[in-house]
């Protein structure tokens, strides 16, 4: 590693959650001096994993002036050291998948409610960035951020990416990149929008010459491109002992912390047990040994006249040939009758062992969530396996504080907090690669162009 990369650079994190992604920036050589997170259970974990950072557990809408003052004071205490990075992961729940034109048209015609106010949380973050002027700014969010509109300070609907560019001004250069985490060796398919801006003179020169502000992918789904193949979920989890969600004695491994799953009901267990790999229990066929009919109608979804995706209400629950109950998800009605459960085609669905895992979401511990059933075993993923698929097990991340608190009565975060924190975060290995890449961009003569391939020189 070049000497420049060994410097401990100063960074600030906004909307930090539990700091899982930022642990990658930390590993690349950055020290976080201040982190902001509204939720107390997440900020408790920040205090454990970033003991030298000032943790601001307040709403950024009201706390941003104090954040600016605190950051300037902390930087001043470090002999006027400049700020290298601000990392910003604003909430993504309010991001819209609708196109900008459609949204504007509907707003003008009064056909939809006001834009989601959660999206406006990026405005105080932009004010902080304006005042602190870091060398680099990294925004991480869902890809839908490209077409998301928010109301600016004058109440005018604006595209978020346009506002970012406007707030940062001509001093900064950058752009938004669509990133697939599996392309960087992460055994998980997780697409995110990574927006990087810089005011560093050398980095801007590279950018203007066509050098990307994000590192080049190291892996690919297409092995003919000369990169390493994607890391499959089966390859990543091959060393974990088997678990089974049928009973307590088979649902946990005492020798591996967090390698445990919840026991599920007998009905759900049967639905999952009969689901083939990469298939949903909604498509299970007849298990009557005297029938075994395998042409029963499968589950489907389609868009209605309003463009809303809806699942089929006619998916059969009983074998169309022999009338036996199919091992498909159902609900029991007050009169005792059964009907097919309302659910998407990806619910109660097994992963494909040959692909990276689907995106780990906040609901990854529930089999009814989007393709969250283990590829071969009758259960969901354990938290220990989630750490592996999220690359978190490569870092010394701690889930328990030194002393008990109101939020950690057992001196350790709850499974719910852990699961939600992972679902809210980005795999840290990508941010470690990004952090090293940004540092390399501040050093001259470190990059070269070979056709369309831009890569770091071997001297780095």
C-alpha cells in the first residue's frame, strides 16, 4: 500500500445507522470524528465500534447547526486538519420508483399526495456538507434515488441528484454510479446508487480524463469478461454446520455465535420442505403418493389497470387432479375453510445456490420475505451467515457494549436490531475498496487508461 494510504484521514458519517458500512471506510484508513444517527439502539452500537467519535443521537433536521459547530471544533483540535470525507446514507424508504415526468404531472394535476417528507432529510445533510467542505462526499442509496423528487426549500419539486450538484457548487465534480455489490466479490446481489463528488484538484483531473470515482469491478456474472466469477451463496456458506427449523435442538449451533434460526410452525415447515431450489412454496405440487400431479397452476402476478403489481387470487390450494391439499402457504378462515395466502411470487422462496444471495433486507429472518429461504436446508439464514454474506465477518465489529444499558439489557444488541442494521447498510468491503480508491485518486501518476478499462497502476 502506498504511503499516502497509511494516513488516518478524518471523516464524518450522517445517517450512520449502526455504522456497519462505515467500518469499511475505517479499515481503509479513515477515522470518524463525528457520526449522526437518530435511533438510540443504533447509536449505542456506534459508541462501541467508534469509541473516538462524537456520537450525535438527534434528528438531523434540528441538530445540523450543532453538528456543523461540533465538527469544526473537532477539526480545530486536530491542528486545523482538513476533512477528507463525509458519508451520507439518507433514509431510502421514501424513494419513489416512478419516473420524474409522471410524478410532476400527477403533482400538478393534484392526483397524488405531497412528496414523501423523509426524502427531504437530505437537505440538512447538504447544508452540513456546504459548511464543512470535505475533499470527498459519498452518498449511498437505492437506485431509485436517480428519479426521486423532493420539495426544495422553496417548496418546488426537484430531482435529488440535481439538488446535490447545486448545493455542492462548481467547486465539486462527480456523478452517480449504479453499483452491483456482487461485482466486488460480495456473495450478495445488492444494487445501490453510489454518488461521489470531490473538490480535490488531482481527483478532479482524473475524473475529467475519464477515470471513475468508484473502483473497477473485480467480479462478474459473465466469466468471459476476464474477471473472477460471482461468489455464490453455496460457496460462501459451505463451511457452516447444518441447521433445521423443525425443532429447538436442530435450530442452533452452540459452537458458532449467532448461528441459530427460529423454529417455525409445522405448517410452514412443510411448505418450505417441499420447495425446490430457486422456487417458491406457492408453486409446490401434489405430494399425495397416489397422485403426484405436477401440473397444478403456479403462482403469478400481474399489473392492474392502475399499474399496481398484484398477485393472483386464483392460485389453487388443492390438487386439480386428486383434490388433496397442496403444501402451499394458506390461511384458515373463521369458518374453518382454507384459502391460498396473499403473497408475492418470491415469498417462501428458496435461494439459488449458484448465485450470490438475494439482497439481505430488514426482514431477512422471515421465510415469507423476498426469497429468504436457505437454498437447501429447511430454514432461513442465521445471523452468522448474514455476517458472511454481508462481508461483515471480515471486520472486528462488536454487537455488545461494555456495560448494560436500557437498550441492551443483556449487554448485547437484540436479534431485531442486528437484522435491521444489516438490512439498512451496505457491505463494508465495498466501502473499504472505495475508500482506498478515493485516497489513490489524490496522488498523481497512479492511474492509466487502457481502452475502456481504467485501473490502478501496479505500483499502488
